[in-house]
C-alpha cells in the first residue's frame, strides 16, 4: 500500500509501478531486489538491519498503543532479525513471544 500511495503522490518510476502490482506471496528475493531499486530511484538510503529492526519495533509498538494491531498481529509481523538492546525493546519482544508460535522465551535477547 505504501508503494501505491507513492504512485498517487506523483512518484512514477517503472520499478515503483512493478512493485505496486506485485502480489504479496511473490518470491521474497525478487520483491527485495525490486524494493532496493525503488529506494535508489527515490534517493532513499537503505537502512542497515539494526536500524530497520528498530523502526519495525517502533511501528509495532505504536500499532499496539493505537489498537490498530493485536498482540498476535505484532508477533506475526515481528522479524527474527531484530536485535533488541534497550529494556523497552526487549519487553516488547517478550510480550510478542507470548503470542508467537515461532519465538520461545529462551530465544529472547538477554
């Protein structure tokens, strides 16, 4: 949907149109490569993994607070690549683990 909004706002690049039309269940590698091309076309730097993970945590936390996401939604969307260091981030991951089928308490950061 973000890509569709960018198109509506006037950002019209071939790679952006292609990404907007791509189904969610498409090959992850293909989606990622196209996503990176779109970011370059829009002159947006690709964040490193830790920064991206922190943005994800903030987004999920706000989704919970605004009641736009349930704890189960958060657990489903939580990436295993997130390296939580501050206590608040570790707590969020701990809460999500309670609702997740793929995170066990012993896999949480210390």
